[in-house]
C-alpha cells in the first residue's frame, strides 16, 4: 500500500489529475494492481493523492516500464513540483 | 476517501491492529463502506493507518453509531495516543 502525495505546480493540479486518471485506465487489465485511486484535498489546492495497492513491489516497478505508462509519466513530470510517498504494509481489511 | 493515522501508545500497535481488523469484519456487509484497509509502516513502530472510502460522510457517521462498533471503539480508545486524519475526495481510479 502506498499513498503518493504529488504536489503540482501552481494551477496545474487539474492537468495532473487528468493524466493520472488516464494512467489508471491503462491499469484496468493489470491484475497485479489492486487499487489505484486518485484523490484531491480541499485543504491543499496543489496536491493530488494516489492511493495504490499492488501485488508486490516488482509488479509496481514493472508497470513503470510499460511504454504507454512512460509516455504519461513524461507528460506528467513537468507538472510536478514534489513527490512524497508514504509506504505502508496492508495487513487486511475490506476492498482488496 | 480518508487516511486515518492512529498513533498507538508505545508497544500497543499490535493490539490496536487486531481491534481494527475485528471492526472491519463487521463492515463486510455494509454496502456503503467501499474500502477499509488496515496498514502499518516500517518507518514508524507506533502508527496504524486506516484507508477508508465510504459512500458519503453520513454513511461513515452512521457506522459509528452501531453498538458493536461502539464497543470496539471503547476497547481501542485507551490504546490510542493520537489521531491525524487526512481527508480527501476520491475523483476516480481502479478498485472502488
């Protein structure tokens, strides 16, 4: 489980959200990706949060080598001012 | 979407995790609870993270009035040193 807080350049959050939602569509058929939810916070106009849950770190890494994912990363990177991940270990629960 | 970071009293994380996982079992049949995932972090021995996604705030509030949920809250509260929620708005993605 990972919470990825992306800080967009001022005024670029909407564009970044659109790119992330496009990326998620490509993950629909990826069985190793259990969760990828894009969220925003009313308390912080520039941040976008990706809540991710993958089968394992290798599955996540492999997804980043995919050509279309790389193209989206290329488009998104110039919009990002900072990235702060919170890496967690999911122990159990509902929905995954 | 909410990330609830619970800081357990020193040495009490395991007990708190067990209570949260017990609480989640009671949510299996709650259709308004889309996600409730209990996680820990290797970087912080006392924190437990609840990743929650509910139909709406009212559904979440209603779940806390349930008798068995209240009993679990009663058991968990003495183990908790601090609570810091991150409230988000889920825009889209995979898995909910």
